[in-house]
């Protein structure tokens, strides 16, 4: 067997959350082995990139609000830390417009605004003429409009490219360089299982048979986290795939800009959003379904595509004149309470050493990337923020079952001995 690749931290999963965590860890001077066969090709590839703590406040999900607001506050600093790569992120602080199609949609949005205001959030009603002055291509038939100044956006694909470029910006003479890894950090393989020495996680075995030895391992591979071998005994990661269809369309030059703000709409009680990009395209989404169509594949729903185009045209009729250039479906990792599984197993008492879990971000992965990275970095430094203990990854596991114990999987030492 090949000699183990050694790094300070192994980050399993290179979606936007894993990438953000790797970036933050590298900023502390640690070496990072980033393990993923296809970085940013899952939910990150399809994500619209709305940074919307206000719009994403849902009934009975109020516990998430503090986490979302804190992450939103971190975004400007997070983006500024990515400068110098030559790749822009598409980050924009232009406020979001929420609009309704008919009287029932107006009442629904007004009711939601009451909940948002009760939580201390700012949602300002707009006169329809003011909304259409701001976005002239909005339908004259919309029933209401609200301004949400705290909801912004970023381009997840460009963000991922930017972070990867930043991670590659070092040399073999740097302490952050991981010998044996592509560009000193990247391993294009899946993690087969976690490896243990006694009661501590000490790295991972890859699908190629390669072993990665690490002082700390971060499991951030989305839906695949629950199927990773070598998880602590009795740990239950209740992840479910929630699929969404996303459309990308090119705006003809004579219609640019189609919009300058993200438009989140309600059409006959069904949500739809239209997100403008700097390159003259727009993203339209997002359906939400848990059928998986073709046995869990990323198959696109014909009905979902029809629904999105139909409802988007109700709000912005010119959508019918755009060029459809991409239709994508991806699964997001949902949890029973739609909140992430984030932290150490068994924390604060009896925590499993060497392991941090960061998955289950569902609709909020892009928004929550900076706070997830900050929480993980704090745990690596031995400082935990008590505010986030409610999101501990073993909260759905049997009480008292997790006292820092591991299941009997081969350790790095025993793997070497039998090679």
C-alpha cells in the first residue's frame, strides 16, 4: 500500500461548505487535504446563490435565524479574504424584491412579513409603481412588492472556482503544501471510511485505497456523509435528498438587464425566484421534491421545468423571450428539522476526538458557508461557541450512546501492518 498522505486537516467533501471550511483552515497556516472526486459538482453546481436570511425564514424554523443572520454578517469579510485569486465571486449586495402575483399571494407575503418583523427583520412594502420603476420588466399585473435590503447573492460556481484558485496559490516550500496531493491540497477520490487509533479519528481511507493521515478530519460531503464507513457507533445522520430543478437562461442584449435585483415571487401560492447574473444570464428556481425520479438520479422533472417557466413569466413576461441554455437538478441534504448537522460528535462532554461533522445544510449551504467555516475553525482551535450547540451532529442519535467511542475499523497503523 502506498505511504499515507499526511496533512494537518483532512476535509472530506468539496461542495461550497467544504471549500469554505478548507479556505478558512488554510488561512490559519494549517495544511489541508481536500478529498472529493468532483469538486463543486453536486448541490453547489445547481445552487442559485441567494444569501437570504430574511426570505428564508420559514415557519417553525426560527432556531435557524440566528445562525443565518450571523453568517450573513460574515459574508463581506469572507469575500474580501478571497481577493487576489484573479477570479471574482459574483457577490452582490443589491437588495431583493419579493413580489406576489394575485390577492392570495399578497396576503401570504403580508403574513410572512409579520413573522419577519416579529423577528426584528426589515421588510419594506413598495408601491407597485416604485417597484416597476426599479425593475421595469416586472409585470404590471403583480399584486404587491416588498424590499428586503438584507438579502443578497453570490455566484456559487464562481465562488467555488475562486476558492480552489486560492487553495492552489502555494508552493512545495510552504508549510501548507501536502506532499502527494495534486497542487499540494487536492485528492480526486471519495472517502471510503474514517480511520481510528483508539478513540480518535486519525484520517480516512480513500476509494483508491490511499490513506490520508490527519490530526483532524472534517466530514463535509453532504448526503454521502451518512454512508461513510467508520462513523462513531450509534451515530445517526438522518439525511434525506431533496431535489430541485434549476434553469439557466441567456438574456438577449436588447433586454439587458432583465433585472438588477433578485426577484423572489409567489404565484398562486407557489414560490419562484429569478436571480440575475453579471454575465447576462439569469437563474430560475426552485422546485422542491423528494421523489428522486429515476431512483435517486439527478433527473430533471418536465413538470418542474414547465412550472418554473410558467410562474417566472407571470412575474416577468419577458422571460418567454430568453434562451434556455441549461436545465439542472441536484439533491440537497435535508435533515428532520431542516437545520445543519454541525460540530463535534458527543460535544461538549465526551466529544469524539479528531472528528468534526458539517453536513445537512439543505437550502442554506451557500448562505451558511462563512459561519460553518468559522465554527469549524473555532473547534480546531479548541474554542466552541455555545450558541451553536443546538446544531450538534448527534442530536438525532440515542441519548447517552455517544461518549467518544469509535467502531472497530482498521487504524492507519493496522492498515500499514497488513499492507
